[in-house]
C-alpha cells in the first residue's frame, strides 16, 4: 500500500493566514469548532468545555499589524511585478535582471529589484553590486543603487562572508521579506521587480500577503521548453490563480541556441508538448515571447554588466526587447513613452 500524506490544510486557510503557525491542540477539534485560527477561537459558545479553549483563545488573531506600514512604505511604487516559475534553473533571476536593465535604459524611469530568493541570492552578482553593503538611518534601510535609477535589496548584502549559507526555517525567511518591504526606503519607483525562488511555499505566500493591500500588478511566469519544466510551471500558474495573482504572461527562456558566430539555431531543450507557447495557449495566458540561449547573457551576468549595452544587436537582445514590449502593453502602458527609441522592437 502506498504511503499517504497527512491531511493538508485547506488552501483558502493557508492563503488567508500564510504566516501564522496553527496552534498545537491537545485534543481533536470538536464538531462545531469555529476553527483554531478564527476570530471566535476560544470565545465562542461552542468552545465551552473544550480542552483546547485556552490554547485557541491565546493564539494570535487578525491581520498582520505591519500590513498598513508596508502599504504606506510602498505607496509611491507604481507597478509591482513578481517573477515566478515553480521550476528551478529556468532563468528567473536572469530574466528579472534583464527586465530591470530594460526599464532602466530610460533615465526617467526608476526601478527597484527585491531578491526574495533567501537561500540563493544571485541578483547582486548579476547587477555588479555583490560587494556592497546596506546603510541604515532613522528612516530605515537604504537599498543599494546599481545605477542612478536602479535600486537593489538582497540578503547577500547582509552576509558576513559572500559564501555563507543561509540555513533558515520559514518564519525567519518571512520576517526578512517583511523587512525588505517595511523597512527599506524604496522611495518613488516606477517598477518594483520581485525575484522569487522556485516553488509555491513560504516566500511566495509572504510576498503575496504583504503586497496584497498595496496591489500587485501581476506575475511574469518563466519556463523552458521541455515538459519537465512545464510540469512545475503549471503548478505555479495554479498557485497564482488560487492566490488571486494576475498572470501578465509566460516567457519561454532558453528556447533555442543561437551560435554567436554563424547564427545557426539549435534546439537544446525539445518542446515535445508545445513549450511555453503551447502552455500559454492551453491555459489562456498571454505569451510574451521566447528568448534564445546565448552564452553572452551568462557572461554579462557574471560581470554584472547590462546585456542590452554589451550586445544590443544579438538575437537574444532583440527577443528580450520583444518580451519587454509585450509586458508593457499587457500592463496597459505605452511602450513608445516608457521605452527609449529602439528598445521596444519585437
């Protein structure tokens, strides 16, 4: 007989109270229990005589008291965009950095990047600010500025040594993400891009909860063509729909390999089931475009340079510009106004 998982919590309860630990009850919940996390827990008439009454009555209730502070801190951030996947290794952080560089090519646009991949913070390296540190003041933490109009916040800036592992449980991760939103002086931003780790768990629930009141513009979902990646991306899309996060579109990364010398195209990951484009059509989600695998993107990220500046005429750069144009249009913005001339081409 196959083993079974313990009964999962109700999805709606997890999404409503993602950061709260369920009280440790000493007896099963009675038939008419209002729920150990409800406002009436421990005080309702049906709680009289229950062995759990005192435990439920003393458990934290209500919304997080810091949510209004987060909303106030982010009041001057116009568009908050999540970069998600569900699958690791598909290039979420790389795409986040490319989107940031693309938006920041307009000197009149101010961009912020928040790295919520607590255990694998690679954004500072990719933006060339890995050795920087965070400055604090009475007003809060000051983000690191990779450019005059591009701010970054990551746990990497807080590590004593660059190679130190972050071995944290969920609550501590949630606490740091809250600090990134509540205590950082983001100021006036046109875009806040939130890079996330793989999965649909602690970090994702935290970001969704903390940003819900200040309104998330939506999510960009990243995949690669093969079915192994699409399998996890489907789960991420399901998470977005259950959490009420608008999906701005799907980006297929590493769609094919374009030789920098002869420009010959080769498919490294075969799209047996239609790849990202097929998934988008199947689920009724906008397809923002395919980005080819180009080793020079990796080189630019290793050196913390802008791929748009270094290789503006490459096929990958042109594809990325098409993705950015599609994303801007999906948000109801005018690419002719937002993007410099030539940076919105397909």
